[in-house]
C-alpha cells in the first residue's frame, strides 16, 4: 500500500484531487498539505511514496519543495500539477527529478494512467534492487581472495587483457565506466564486536554499489591495503553519457544513510568517466583518491568530484620566511589584533586562487608553527618547550578541516603572546602562589585546570606551564598530592571511614583513593591507619 501526498494551496482543487486518487487506489493512504513547507513536515513525520504537487504556492513553492525533498534518503516519486502557462516550470521540475507532470484540469483517466506508470516504475526498480541484491549475495558466496586481489590490482596498477576479460565475465561489466571511492572518515558507534563491524561495512559497500549501479553494471569491494576504503566501479556502454550531478546526488544519499543509520561519516571521491574502463580504471581511481581529501577545504561537502577540483589544485611551495618574522614580531609586541589579522591574511592567500594538496598544507602549517615557536623558547624550560611544541603540532595535524586549523593556529599564537606577557610582568611566582593557595583552599571541590585558570584570569595552558615550571609536577598531580595529604591527616586524627575521607578530600571514587594511596605509600589507607595505631600503642 502506497502513501500519497497531495500538495496544493487551493483547498477545493486539493480535496477533489485527493478524492480522485482515493477512488483510483482505494487501498492507498492519501494525505494533504497546503504548501511545500507543510508537505516537508509531513514527509519528515512519515514515509511518503508519491507526491502530487502544484507549482505556484505560497511559503514554499513546488520547485523549492522538490529541491529540499531531494535530500530525503527515501526515494519519492513526484508528479507535477501544471497549468499550460506554467509548462516551463514543469520542465524545470522534471530536470530536478520529478517523475512526471499532469496538466490542469486533471482528469480521472490521467490520474489512473500516471499511477499505473508509477506502479510500473516501482516494480521495475524493485526488480533492479533485487537483481543487485542477488548479485551481491552471489558475490559474497563466490568472491574469493583471488577476485578481491584482482579487483584491487585492476584499479591500482592495471591488469592484463585476459584478466580484465575474466572480470567482465564475472561481474557483467561494460566497456566504459567510472570509479567512486568512499572513505570511512570517522565513526561514533562501537565497532565491536567484530561481526557487527563487518556487517555494517558490508551494508555500506552494498549501498555504494546500488547507487553506482544506477549507471549500469557495477562491482564494489574493499581496498586490499585500507579496509576503511570502499571502492565501486560503475560501467555502461560507451554511448552512455554520465550525469555527474545525478551521480553526486545519489552518493550524497548514501552518505546520509551511513550517518543516520550507523553514525558513520563517509567522504566520497568520484573520478572521471573513462571510455575504456578496462585499461583506464587506475586513472579514474587515482582521481577519486585525489578528490576525496579536498573535503578538508570544503568541509560542508561530503561528495567531491575530481572534475570540480582539478582546475583548483595549486601545489604549495613553502616560502614564508617573511610571514614567520611577522608572526614572531606580533607575538613579541603582544598585539593580538595584529596576530589575528596577519594569520587571516596568510591563510586567505593560501586558498585565494585554489587549494593546495591537503598533505602539503599540513606540512606547511607544522613547519610554520615550529619556526614561530622559537619566540617563546627562552621563557620556558627545554622540557616544557619540547612538550608544548609536540602537543601543538599534534593538535594542528588532527584538524579535520581548514577552518578548524585556522582557529587552532590563531589560538596557539595568542596563547604564546599571553605567555610572554606573563613572563615579562614577572607575575609567574605570584600566579603560582595564588594557584597553590586556591587549590589548598578548594581541594575538596570538583576542581579542574579550567576552573582554577578562570579564577586567576589566565588561560589553562599558561597556568599549566607555570605550575609545571615552578613545582615540577602537573596540575592534576599536585591536586592529587594535596588531597592525599589531607586524607592522611583525617586517617590519623579522626574515626571517619575511609570512603567518607575519600569523599571529604575530593575523591569522587573511594576505589581510586585506594589506588592512589597504595601507589604512593605501598599500603592501603586501612593498613596505614592500623600501622599508625600500633605505633601509638608501642610508644605508650
């Protein structure tokens, strides 16, 4: 049974059309909406299979409604209702993916005919999906390590004509084609147990193949070297002209499904169409691999085609000695507004005429931060300097996108400027003393480096560096020492139970109190208390 939605701002026309549909398909559920926005709400709340929509409507018209609805992972067939004078809008709707159109006034026989056409389309697509599923199941049964290796060799280095002929026979491939890769960038779900991980990844691989299969016979497989890399090759006769926009839209639906169903982030790269995919698959594969990482500069895009980034790639040659000197001088002068402006200007120039290869940019920013770090080297110990630089480089290298890297780079330079301010004003000792006093007074509370730093009006990183230089231990280590010492005093001078003491001195978990205490003194708090009691008796 299909769920059908009728969208029209004219109440009478909407209700008449809904009745005609109910009469034509008594078993179907027919809903109504008075504009595109209300229709989107209906679609979000339930599964809709078919939509009849007018074009000219208030709030959100038919064309805008179709564009927004295309993001839905569930395929919906749209039939446009158009008057003669709006026929050009109907043509535009067809370009946006509408299934068909009806000219007003709509007749009953037209409704029956278009619903029959929809039924036939759904049946054909179901058979197509089932055929793909059968191929997938057959592949699961018959695809041995031999074929996995042969497919990988095909797209990475090429295979002999006889080997490709074998692949063509095995997977019913055509002459022309295109390579699509999907990389699992991150996942929020637990990939354990392993059988769950395998099922999810195989489901993603099947989904990728089905989407690629809209072009024609396709095959999908995991990369031999990287099991988080999914590869699909879609083929068709040479006369076929691939619609890159349609392919990208289908791949975006695949990304959306992966995110909504499994909490997995996919990044998809699409190579160029090749007339002789048997010999040129490796070129399309390399293009897809090249395209996908450019999501670093286009974080809002999950699907990147090589054809759209090819002309924008600008190899990066490091020649930024002038910028290094400018950053250092701005930090020495503690001119935060100049630091922000200089970094913005530098980073904007990097992407002004195109994008460097992401790995080239990451190397460049790490080289820049390493050079600029020398401005604070004389103000911290050598050990702290090395650790600070290592942490900073790791933080920048882990940036998921160029905008995030920009923010982190600026944050680091501002922190170094603040560090110089503290050093020059000789407030280090007073800040450390204030920090120690605050910890000694509030050790029983839920303290963190952030809360103490906020109380002192300094950044957490600055307080951490000063405390480590002065005491030789980290903030958390010193806080733990204070709490243990207060715990010893209560063990000696009170009859409180150990778990009560642990809570009173700031340990949320008495088991953790036991572990820290034993690690430091080689005995548990209870054993310590008994020893103190025996010593007291012997002295008496």
